[in-house]
């Protein structure tokens, strides 16, 4: 039987040529799936909380949320130091904290998410809950992109409409914050 190489279809029956086309498409789909899987796995290998606490908290606030609120401001869509006015990403790119390029990107995305949240957790939830990371990772799950109670299966967006004195905008921001805590959690044994 002739092969499916690039030498043309000489000597192949119609059925064999069709099978060659199917095999080539299966290869393409496998490569795309592998690329997506590797990208997703890579995105979750680094927990931004761990990166901050390991590399930054020795000199800055103990948690990234506190650092963002105390030491940064948003200027023209860029997170900058309150005192220096210099983009935080520039500090990280210059080696501040000794982070890899990927760790710096993950941490910047995390800090931008904190800024975007408006610190709703600290203003409305911290009175009863220690921090968003622990709350989300110990009591919540994501299923079909829906945030649910780990044991109650309760829809958290609906639950928050009557919990914690949150207005509708704050509910959505809080759901986003809690989802991010789960999405950025590194699988066990990868840190």
C-alpha cells in the first residue's frame, strides 16, 4: 500500500486518498488541541498569589491586593507607582523581584484584575471573610463557567444579590474576583 506522504496520490485508491486526508486533518486537530491544552496548563501553572507572596511581600505589603491599593494608581490604563509614576510592569521587566517574564506577566494581570475589582472584597466582605483567595479556593467551584458553592451547589451570583449588602455592579465584580481566584490556582504539586 502506498503512503500518505507529499509525493502525490500516485498508486492510491480513492478510499486510500480519503483516508490520507482524514489522517492529515486529525493530525492538525490534535496539534491544535495540544496547543490549547499546553496554553491552558501553562496559564494555570503559576499562582499569582504565591508569586507575590514569595517574591514581593518581603519588601512590600503582605498581599497583592494591599500593594495595589496602597502603592499604585491607574494612569491612562496603566498601573503605576503612586510615588514614582513609573509603570509597575517596567519595574518587573527590569528584574525587580527577580521574576521570570511569565511570572511578571501573570502578576501584572492579577494586579490589574485587583485594580479593576474596585476592592469590593476589602470594603464589603473582609469583615466576615479572611480573604478572597481562601474563601474561593476552600468553598467554591467553577462548573461550566458558573461559580457555585462547593458543597451547596448554590449559584454564587444569585446568592450574593442578598448577601453582604452588594449592589448589582458589586455582585458582578465580586463574582469576577472569586472566579479569578479559582482560575489562577495552580494545580497541586506544580508550585
